[in-house]
C-alpha cells in the first residue's frame, strides 16, 4: 500500500475528482483543495509528499501559490507539479522560476501523470533519506546540531525576506550529569531518548526537534506566535515530567525567542533563547534549594 500523501489544488471540481480518483486508485492518500488560499491553509498544519497545482485559478494563481509554498518548503523537500492546459515557453519559464518541479498537461494520458508523480516522490524520498542520514543524531533520532543551525538560518532568512513568523524553544535537561555519575551512561542515554521521544509525540508535524549537543535541544515552531510557543513548551514540560529514570523525574528549563522581536542576526535570536533558558534554570535551582532547606528545617 502506497503511503505517500498528495495535495491536489484546482478550482475545477471535475478535474479534482478525476485526479483524486486516479491517484487514490493506485494507493495514494489524496487531499483536494479548490483554491490556492485553501491549499496554503492546509499546508500550514499538514505535511504532504507532493503537490499537484493548477495554474489558472481565480484570486491566487498557481504561480503565486507555488511562490508561497516555496517560502516554507525548499525545492528538494516538496515536489510541486503544475497541471496546465498548455505548455507555452512563457508559462514553463515562469513556473520553474516560481519553484515548480515539473509540468503535466491536463489532457495527457493518466499513465504519464502517474509516472511523473512516482518519479518525483521517489526522488524526494531518496533525497530525504540521504539528508536524514547526515543530519540525524544517532542517540535520539532527532535532527543534529548541524541541521539545527542550517534550519534556523533558513527560517531566519525567510522571516526577514517574507515576514514569515516562527518561534524557537531552546531547552536543557536537568540532572543528566548526576544520572550519568550515579547510575552510568546507559541511564543517561535512556533519559535523552525517553524525553526526546515523548516530545516528538506532542509536536506538530511541521515542528522540528534538534539535539544541539549534550543535554541541550531546540524546537523550531513555524507559523507560531509567542504565546503559542509558550503553550507548546509547557506541554513539552508536562510530557517530560511523566518520565522517571531510576528514581529521578525528568525535567528541563527552556527559553523562547520569536521572529517578531526583530533580531539583527540569527545568532542574536539563538543567544536570546539561551539566556532565557539559563535564567529559568537558575530559578529552578533556587526553588529546589529552598524546598530542600524547608524539608531540613521540618526534620
């Protein structure tokens, strides 16, 4: 059974149904949208493997939709195939400049469309596999620091150029060193894997989790305001608090930075989140000391 998800965008209901039926018949998971605006809204909260996009649509044509999608998804990450009634040189040139991966004439036989879809999905899958191998942390399965810095730089550039909003959550696990010292590195590794796994479960498909080194992690939250980032971080803390390694309950301190704060450089944004995180960590230490002191006084 084919598991790939395809988004079909066309204002013609007959074309939508015909294309949906063709793709679903061979096992693809198909979602249909009748306008560019509807498609962009869908993509803001959902992940697909390929987009089939009509060019001639009212309000927002296919070229504009493609440009908007490329603000969030690079060419090698999400294939976009234009469905068009004609393949004149101007349309083809404009389409590739907008970020298209390919063109298919609507009057083409179904086998041609299926072949193009299959080729681009397989190519994107191969590129993702190669990228995952080089950009994944072996211990946790999260993305590694190199990919974290690259992704943050890319989101920062998009925000400056297009006004795209996003937030980062930078967090540091508490007590990893003491667990390693008291119970061995196997226990510490279990803590890292357990917490990162629990957090992955509650993040949106569009969010990205990176292990930045040691016990430090970062989450990039696209299309998220600052309040939404705080809500996400608190949900992450709750998920971590339900994990116990030996006799220690997992916890972490976090800091948040948002693109609306108009940082001059990417490093400034990362540094701001880092400072906020250590401020929370100091507050957590002081609270812990106070609680221990009060218990000692009681005894």
